[in-house]
C-alpha cells in the first residue's frame, strides 16, 4: 500500500503529483512548488510564452539569473523553460510549475512527466522487481536508488552553483567520488539485470520526451 502523501495547500498540480510520483519524487516536487512561490508570472504571448521573474530580483547576486522564459508547446501543452531542468534532470522546474499554477492547470502536462519517476514505472522494471508494491519495500531497487541520488544531486547542484568557491568544492568532491567508485568496482559490479532495467528505463524516457516534442 502506498504511503500517504499530504497535500495541504490546495494546488491542483500538487495533488496530481501526489498520485503519479514515487514518494521521493513527490517530496522533491513539493519542494519545487515551494520554490515557485518566489516567482511571479508575466504574460508575453497568451497561451504561448510567459516570464517567471524572481520577486527579490534586486537582492539577488548580479551573476544570478532572475528571469526565465517558459513556452508552451502547441502539441501536447508541454511547458519548456529556458533553464532546461526538465531536459537535463527529468523534473519540471519551479519556473514552469509557477506558470502551471498561474494558468490554473489541474494536472501536470504529460510531456512534463518522465515515466521513470512515477509509480507506473513498474512496467519498465524486470519481473523480479515488479512485486515490490510499496515505497518501503522498493528501497533496495535500482529505481529507488536512482531517485534518491537524483534528489541529492539536484540539491548539490543548486548549492554548488551559488558561488565560484562552492562550485570548485563540488567539482573536487565529484572527482574524489568518481575515483572511489572506480576503486570499489561499482561500475563493473552492476548486474546484467540492472543494466537492462536502466537501459529500458532510459529508452522509455527518451521515447516519452520525443513524443512530447522535447
């Protein structure tokens, strides 16, 4: 049985996210919704293009981008932001989420959902993992591990881009981690079934993005 997801602010797309995402990805989406509160939306072209501007733009660092253009694709209604978080990380950014809220969307557009992070991703897992029916039981699956690493990676990327010094620290640690993983033999130890699962998941995501026009 799925663990209960609490949605208290009455935002329709957040309620939709609670139904479709895995626990860890819903928690991340919840954070993204909170981040979207720091932006206001200005219409450039009705139904096609919008600007998400930071409400404290005058207090931000000079090198920090404070305005992002979000466009809506005519086919499928996918929201595309110039920050390209969706394309790189598979999760809709706070700028696009703010536009969804601004427009009163009831559901996240299909093109903004990467299946690998949803509860329906079970059909791209090998048979031995399909029986893991709840969030707790799935914690040893490759899908769960990828989701957890994805969340932490986004958090590190956000903090690591806050300054040049932070960027240098993160890149240095990444190099250290890569070396430790090589010494551990982590890459060589991945089982054939896990490799097949990952390939199938990536293939499914690419097909989904292609269908959405990404």
